[in-house]
């Protein structure tokens, strides 16, 4: 990720992992609905969501990297920051 990317807080990493069935822990009801919307969004609507919630966008983008899930797990557990 570039230096212009937002920091991914541990709770955001955990929420995104949970939403993808990869560990983490569940978010509250509003955030869960946001993540559900993100999962079904096309590119245009995902970009709109990213504008409002850049930390979640960064977490989803990180998951697309070859070692992204591992890195996101490390963020979620506090082993590293991003």
C-alpha cells in the first residue's frame, strides 16, 4: 500500500476478516450491514463506499494482495500496524 493509504485499525481488520469468513470478530449491526453492502457492490458502488469508509476500503484492498489475509490477521491481532 502507498504512504497515502489510510491506516487500517485493528477492529476494521477484524471486521473485514469476519465478513469474509476468515477469522476476526463480528462488527455491530450497522457496520455488518455496511460490509454486506460492500460484498455485493459493483465497482461504482464500491468506490462510493470507499469514499465514506476509507479504512474499510484499504482493508478490502489489502486482502487482494498475495499475502494480504496474513497481513490483515497480523493487524487485527495487534502484531503490526498498517
